[in-house]
C-alpha cells in the first residue's frame, strides 16, 4: 500500500527538481587545450579533447528507432538535455536545428534527450515542431539512465562529444546559438 503512494510522490519530486533545475545557472566547462590528432595520408586532422571518455548509452527515439552514442564514433555529437515543458530549452533547441542544417554534412550529429519521468510522445513532437522541426534525433530518457551517467543536474544541459568519443564541452544553462556554433566548430 505504501508503494502505491510512494511512486506518484517520487515522480512529483523528480518533476519539481527538474522544474527548479531548468532555471539553474551554471558555468560552462570546455576542454581547455585541444590537441590536434596527427594527420596521415588517409586521415584528416581533427581536434581531439583531453576530456574524459563519454559513457556509451542507447535510447529509443521519437521516430521509433534508437540512438546509440557508440554508433556515432567519428562524428561530433551534441547531447542536449531538455523537457517538453521547459520553455527555456526552446531557444537552444531552435538554435540546434539551425546548426544541424548547417553542419550535418561535416559530421555533426545532434540528439535532444527528453528527461521526463513519462514517455510523452505527443508533447515531445509538439516541442520538436516549435523547435523549427529539428531534423536530428529526439530521444526519451524517462528512466534517467543517461541523466545519471552524465550527472546531469539541470535541464538546458549540453554536452559536445568529439570525434574520438571524449567529452569536449559541457554546460548546464541555456546557451546562445553563436556560442554553441563556436564550440561545435572547434571539434568539427
């Protein structure tokens, strides 16, 4: 009987924490010194971060597929933690849609990770539409597996994973498009 009341209360508490965290401000962190990988005749030189190796994960996506980080080794991956109700997340999602259109052919992959306790397909689709119909992956982390693996404490958190699979950049606050573009271009 106690479990009957505990689960809804836990979901409410998690939701409130994300609501508060959505407004949290945090400093951005970036890998300070990017080392260039040595170029060979068959390999183009890319910046490689000295950050930690990004934990691998797999989530189901809005389109019914899956997104697995390891499948994108060799690409620059932007992971954007958001919720369908987070109004401060919308401008960054719109900026990411524009950046995806501009840089996808250069090896940029973007995944918006919906960090809500319930899998709300209609709400996420509506958010995607308001975000300029971002043509990148939209994934569900309703069990908070990736949130926990990356120690995400606020919505509007962004990670950039370099081509070698290392965390090159992270922040926990809304990020303007020009700053995102500058960070993405460092790793492309």
